[in-house]
């Protein structure tokens, strides 16, 4: 009989994502030996934004637990949606996106991705000038 993988409990720690925000160390290749997914909790303080980025070759699914967040997405980050507690959001592989929490409370969400290494496929992008002008000087979110 071949070696069988074992179920794993992960007691969460924290790390700062290169794309901004404080992540709870969840299920990944590093923490649990995952081969095809990762699942993490993201906290984004009020009045902050993430860095524009995409996940090379990997899909993402997000569930907003509390608060709200704006997500600028698509080519040149020209598309915009506001997500509220209870909303789910799907981001196709290689799709540019950037979260913005312009609200007055922290946004907390669960992020699932088809990248078991989570941070390996993150590719940072430049913030389009038009959007930087529109958003003003929001700091990149870190808890």
C-alpha cells in the first residue's frame, strides 16, 4: 500500500502578504502538505488597500466574513465591485485585482486558492495612475 497522506490540524499564525493585508496561516503546502489548494484568513484594516496583483495560473474564491471591501479588477483595474459580509467572490486565474477597504471597520475574509504555495504565484502589478488619483493616499493594508 502506498504512503497515505494524513489529516492535519493547523493552529494559525500570521504573516504579511506581499500583496498587502495580514493573513492567518491556514492550509497550504507548507503548513499541511496540500497539493492543490490553500485556504487562509485575511484581515484588512479600515482605510487601507492591497497592492495590485494577480495569481499566475491560479483561481481564487473569497468569502467576506465581516466588514466590506471594494475590489478593483480586470484589465487596468477598470472594473469595480463592492462586497459585503456574506458575499462570495470568484477571481479567475491571471486576473488583475486590488482590494480597498475605505470603510470604518476591518474587513475579514476567507481566501481559497488553487495554489498550494499561496504566495509563490503572486505577481505584483503597477497601480494605474487614474486609480491612484481617484483613491488618494490610502496606505497598503497591514495589521
